[in-house]
């Protein structure tokens, strides 16, 4: 059986030095301004970015919302090394697994997850962790890749052959149904032919 987590770790370790400029990071970069626009409408004193990568989204959060306390978690040590160099001492950065978040219950107002969810082999366990670390009324704000139905079906059939750690590409309906297992008030909208933004309330 494929070790999706280990494949993801290796892939992102390789990609870390050029992720902020290379084509393989472009989809995530396209989601940053959309997520920031959504974040502007939320209480955001304590923000956790799960799958924070090089910390670029956290950097933008701090630049736009300097009052926030920012925390990032990633599986890739190389991604976190890039993030530490970029963000300095003002942001807590932790190497860890989204299925076992090393944070207290109710520690955050917002959990961000940008272009990472399709790497999670146990998405319901991850969502349960997201809900656990959010305070009551806290918000999950998630950006994800998608594709048209036919392309998505073929892609999902081929993903087990990949060594990049990708598990599943979701439709808007699938993502909304998954989030509804741990959150209420869930909404999911397509923001481009290849991108979804979803949110839910604890």
C-alpha cells in the first residue's frame, strides 16, 4: 500500500527551494489572495495554517493583519526551513501530521488549509482535528484544487500510480459533504475551473 504521507514529505522536501516561484506552486499562490479576502471578514486573533509550506501565506497574513498570532504546521522539514528563514521568530512553526495536531483544544480562531487537503489519506480524521483545535464558533477556511468531472475521474484513477502523495481530487459537492461531518454552515464554491474555496463553522 502506498505511503501517501511519506511520498508527500519527500515531494515537498524536493520542491521547497523553488516552491514560491516554480510552476508546481502556482496553484496555491493563486488561492492566497482569495483566502486573504475571506480572512478579512473573520475574527482572526489566532490563526493556524495546516500544510503551511514555505510560510508564504502566513507571511501575507502577518503583513495584512499584523494583530494576528500565527502558527504553521507542515510535514516537510525543508518547507519549514524555508518558512523559518522567511518569517523569523515571530511565527510558531511546527513539524507534524494533520491527523495528530500538537495543539490544545480550542487554541485557534481560524484554521487555514491551502492546497493541502488532497494529500490527506484520512480526511475525516484531519477534519476532526481541525474542529478540535478551533474554539467554539471558529472557522475552517480551505482552498483546494479541483477539475471538471471527467478529468477528475481519470485523475483519481491514476493517482495511486503517482509518487507525489496526492490522494484524491474532490468535487465541490464531495468537499462540502466531507466538511459537514465536522462543521456546520458549510459552503463550498468554485473560484476558477481548477480551484475551490470552502469554509465551515465549529
